[in-house]
């Protein structure tokens, strides 16, 4: 079955892996891989989140692991708490559909990211109350932040630097900006031969462009990566104290792979700002 074309409100998708779904309150796209029983359970997404242990529950996002037809998934709800947000999101493509687009683009570029199974909107009248994203749950997956001991030290860092820069170049050449390439959003997938592959989580801040990214946009992801790697190691016994050396290490490897020279001053300014920033709780 091929996907049905959505109207402007529902958002369109050309992927044959999805079909249009609509009931009295929800509408959007669901994967053809999702069973009928799972889809039936998904029609009460708020009840699913209410009955599970939440991984996140903030004014903007509520998320947790849910079970549908005997299989675990990760369900995220994007909350519109006030009238302004409801109105704003009622007239533009909502976050789940933007994430779905990026997920498909990353897959085409050869970059791993959790599989998306549904992108849905809940409206009350013309206003968008909330949106939902259902994706695969990877119970054994570890992030670079969780496995940082394996990714530091001269030789280990060189391997990680090459792998992560290869991943970034693939997506940047495909016109994809992740927007938040920190160690907690990088998946580390160990192989049987003591090597590993990398992937990406959390595509909420991502953008897809029609052409390969210019150096300025590439520097956003690279600086975020460098500052996060530095901050992750900073308070550990194996702390990396020389941020300048780290910037050179990543920038030189990125240039060797892509042939694109990102101005060092721009990269240093952004990396130093991000590495010293204190985020509000």
C-alpha cells in the first residue's frame, strides 16, 4: 500500500513506507510496519504515557517507553501549553513531521537513527493541542556520553574523531543539519570485532536543505560536538584540558574527509562559548 497524499494541514509525505491515518482526534502518518493492534492502542497516546514511567516530563515534552502489541516503542508528546504555541503550530509543519523527514534523509545518506513508526497531530477545532512521535526503542543502545571511557585517550580519540567526522560529512553533504550533536545524542553500536559504528538520536532541532551545507552551517554541528565532548570529559579522571588542541583535531579530520575548511576562528569562538555555557535547569 502506498502512502496517501495529505492535505496542507496534515503535511505531505511521498514515502511508500507510510500511510495516512485519521480518527476523530488524531491524524498523521503511520508506518506500514505497525500492526493493526498496535495502531489501535496508539489511538490513546495520552493514556499510554500516563501509564508508563516517563523519561522526560517538561512543559514542552513528555516521553517514555510504551508497549504496543507486545513490542516496546519510544513515544514522545510535544506539548502546546499556551494559546500562542497552539496557534503557531497550527499553521506550520509540526515537529514529528520534521523529525520524520530528517530521519528518512539520514537513512538515505547512510546515517543510522532510530526508526520512526508514527507522526501524529491532535487538534481541537482548528488549534493544535499536541503532537506525537513514535519511534523504535533500543534497550541496549549506549550513547557516546555513556561510553566516554572508550572514546578518549590518544588512539581511542583518533578512532572516534574519524568515525564521527565521517558521519557528519555524510549528513552535511546531504543537506542535513542536526542542530544538537552532543555526546548524549550520538549512538555507539558495538560490533563483534571490538569496533563500533555511530548513529544519531534526538532530531528535534534538525533541518533539511536542498543542497549540501555551507561551511558556516557545518560549523554549528562541529562546534556543538567539540564542546560536548570536552564537557563530557572535563570532570572525569581522564579530563581533556586543552580545548584548542581538540578543536584542531576535529577540524583537521573533518577537512581531510570533506575537503571543506571551516574557519578556525569561527569554530573556536563557538566551541569555547558552548563549552563554558551554563544551561538553565
